[in-house]
C-alpha cells in the first residue's frame, strides 16, 4: 500500500501528546508515510505556518494539510483557523478540525471560519482508531494544492 | 431584611395629639357658646328693663303734662267763663287716663313702683274729679262755691302730691336706665373677654392641630417614601438575585460541559493505549506460547500465566471501567447540552404527539402481551415539542424497562386540563414499582432504584426533571412496590415568560 509519494506535509496541532501519538500511529497504519509535524501549542504552530515575519510566505511552494484540535492551552483553535484562512498564502491549505467537541454550534462555527472538514474524535478507542485510519485513507486520495 | 419599624411607629404616636387638640377646641367652643348665650340672655333682660324704665319715665312725664294741661284748661274756663278754654280739657283728661294705663303697664313688673302708682291712681282720679266738679259748678253759675273751693286749695294740694309721686317715678326710671346701661357695658365687656380669650384658645388649638396634622402627614409621606424605596430596592434585589442565579446556573452548565469534555480527552488516551497494550500483549502471548523449549523454568511458567491470564484480565477491567466512565461522561454531556438547548414553545397537538410517543414503545409492550392506552382530554398545548417528546419518551422507556416479570405490562397515558391553566400528563404502569426509601433519590443523577438488571446510568429521570423545570412545570411520582408507579408531569397550558427559562 505504499502508493503515497506526494510531498504533502501534515501539520498536526494537538496539545494532548497521547492523542498526537495515537493519531500518528493510526495514520501510519493507513500507510500514510508523509511527514507529520506535531505542534503542542498554537503559538509554535502559527510560527511555523506564518513564518517569522508572520506573512506566510515561508511556506510558498509547499503542500500542507493541517490537522487542528480546537482545545489548545494558549489559544483557541478557532483563532488559528481564522489566521490560516485569512492569510493570502495559506487560505487554500486544507484544514481538518479534529476535536472532541461534537456540539452543533461549534461545528457550524468552524465551517463558517473556513474549515474544510470537521471530524469528532470518537471517544471509544476503536472508533477513534477507525476514524483516524479512514482519515488517513482520505488523505491518500485527496489532491492538495501547492501554497502560492 | 431590615424592618421598616421607625417609619410605621411614628404616625401611630402622633395621631393621638390631633384628637386631644380637637377635644380641647370643642370644649372651648362649647364654653364660648354657653357663655355667649348666658350673656345674650342677660343683655336681653337689661334691654327689657331699660325699655321699661324708658316707658315708665315717658308715661310719668306725659301723665304730668296731661294733668297740667287739664288744670290749665280748667283755670282758663273758671276765670273767663268762656267755653273756648274748655276745649282741650276732655282731650287732656283722656290723655291722662291713657298715660296712666301706660305707666301702670310699664311698672307691672316693678314691685317698688307699684305702691307709688296706686297712690298716683287715687290722686290723679281725685284731681280730675275735682276739676270736673268745679267745671260743673261754674256752668251752674255757682261761682261762689267755685271760688271757695279754690280758696281751700284742695286742687293745688292734689297736684303737688301728684307731682311728688311722678317725680319719684321719673327719678326711679332714670336710675334704672342708668343701672341698665352700666350693666349692659359690663355685660359687653364680659362678652368681649370671653370671645377674645376663647378665640385665642381656638386659634392656638387650631394652630397646634394644623402643625400636628402637617407633622403627621410629613411622617406618613416619609414612611410612604421609605416603603416605595424599599419596594423598589426589593424588586431590584430580586431581579439582581434572579440574574445571579441564572448566571450561576449557566456557569454550572458550562462547567459541567467543560469538565466532561475535558474528561473525554484523557479517556481517549487511556482507551487508545489500552488497545495498544492489548495488541502488544497479543504478540507477547503468542511469543511466550510459541516458546516450547526446555527446560520449563518457574519464571517461564509465571510469564506464561501472566500473558494468558493476568494481563488480559487487567486489560478487561481497564476496558470495562473506562467504558462505564465513558457512558457517564456521555450522559452528563447530554444533560448539560440539553440544559443549554433553547426551548421553542409552539402549538402542539397533544393527542398526536402522545400517540407517536406511545407508538415508539408499542412493539416492546406488545411483545409480552402488554397493552398501552391513551386518554387525551386537552386538544393542544403550547410547549417545546422536542422537550415534551423527550419527557414522555423517557417515562415510557422507564415503564417498559422496569416492568414486572409476573404480569403483562399495562401502561396508561392520560392528559387532563387542571383548573389553574395547567395540563397534567400522567404515565401509569403496573411495573415493579419503587420502594418508599428510593422515592427521594430517583430524580437525582446517577441514582437508580431496585435490581440493576437493566442497562442505564440513572440519568433519565434527572434529565426529565431538569427539562420539566425549564419548561415551567413540575414532576411528581407515586408508587407502590410490586404494584406500579404513576409519574405526573404538570406543564403550563400557555407558557408565560416568567415560568419558562429562555436561554
């Protein structure tokens, strides 16, 4: 199943290291071998995405996919989503919100802010593992645009 | 709460004074009136006495004049023999009689004057008789007799005597008039004194009364103001407390939501890594079991035992506990999420809504030969439809879940209008019932009653109770162990803004 050779980098913003580890493991189980960059807080993730100058030019030419948790210690995931989607270079980067919240209002707000997908982390591990694996399979078939 | 004691006690104390003032004022007025009446009576008396004295004086003077006129006319005739002189005589005699009568009348009430008047009556009639006799003699030409009578001067003596009495009467009358005037002046002085003193007292009383009434009304208006302020602050306090409570309620719901939400994250890790552990153990077990090489050491036997029994058992316990915890968290999340859902009251056809709720459990009820009946005595109700369905659905689920194994289940759902604009929804079953000591607990979260042979977290009734309360209603339960339960939900027919929480 080693079909995925696209240079897409998965940017995982997840404060819970256990979750991050489980996500990574299960993505790997779906035979996704792309680089996964894990950030445990919003500030460092934004620094990577927008660069030192905050313009986002640093990522021009890369293919990025963001996995975003909404509950972060230093800022709301919604803010990060807003920053990505209002940045002229990053606005096309697909953002998958992956969070424990299944509140309809919250889901709605994420799509309003430009989220591409919203996935609720199932609370049972089987469900969780399944969801991540399917997400991995999904990543293997979607086309990700280059950042311009 | 502070008592408004001083504000209400003050008017009660000051109301006594105006009554005292009024009593004093009335007493003074009564004294003045009585005094005035007495003085007026006395004044009348003095006036009458003065009038009498004047009449007496006038009558006396006129009587003397009449007598003198008669005498003068008589003298003229005697000297001249001319009848012309006699012309005024008869008139004067009549006048004398008339004035005498007037005098008699004027002195009627005067005992002192009476003897004088009686004496005068004799004298004046004797005098007139004398004069008439003398005139008769002259007419009969008996001049000698006339002249000798003159010389005897009986005529003059009578007149002098009459003059003495008349003068006495005149002086007496003048004295009486003078005394009357003096008494009248004294009387008037008294009247002035009484009236002015009384007037002063009344003015003082009225002044005090007005002052006290003013003070009283000021105290009243102060008390009124205090009361109004108190009322206003009370309402403001109630509003503030209500807002605080609502705020606290929202905070608790928010807190419950966040806590449960945050509890899920570590739970995912526990479950996730338990699975990882399980997968690892499986590999370990197969490795250990695959190792059949000799010698079989004690350590190897222990490792085999751990891999085949202890580790899977530990994993099983971790799994079942995390699953329970997961269920609890889900229930709390559901409760808090429902608590935050905005209620939207709408016109609901009760018969339709209840029959769709009963239809949902119909299959389960009929499986064991049970029956479910529906009586709806209220056509429509204005209520949050979802909330109503959740309430009835939970109660019906409970009735089905906790049925008695000894008899076919019968459920009766009744809706009836209550007199106070409310609707009672009763769900009655013949299930296993609830023990008396459990009645308090059944509406609490995570509490269940009886044998725990059915799945559930004990959240159903807690959820129903919270929902009913939000919808402005109440829920009560009556139950007999091993006979059945009745759950009665009372909801307002038309929700008023006060009863129903709007989030």
